[in-house]
C-alpha cells in the first residue's frame, strides 16, 4: 500500500528502492513488516536483513520439501491431430 501512490505517479521499483532515495513512509512500512515477521517466527529480532531472508528461505524449503517427494506424474499419451 505504501508503494501504490508512487507507482501511480510513474515511479519504478528501482526508483523506490534506491537506498539513497527511498521514501520515508515506504521505509517505515518495510520496517513495520519486518517487525511483524519477526514476531510471527521468533521471540528475538533478527540481527540483519540477511539473517531474516536466510531464515525465511529455509522455512520455505521446509514447506515445499514434501511436494518434491511426491511420485512423478504418469505420462499420458496424446493423439496428434487424429493420428
């Protein structure tokens, strides 16, 4: 939501996420989101953005791992144009 007004005015994501030019309200929105994620997953804050991202990717891998273990789909024969 914090990005929407800027995007509507023609700003690109590259414009908005330039570390030297990021709008204050967008930075505050991301900080609030980071805090919310921390509260969901941990009692203590992450020490860095890199630690937060690594944790979230590890969690994602745990969630999708069972999907990778499913049996492969059977190949179906298809008819090509009445052949």
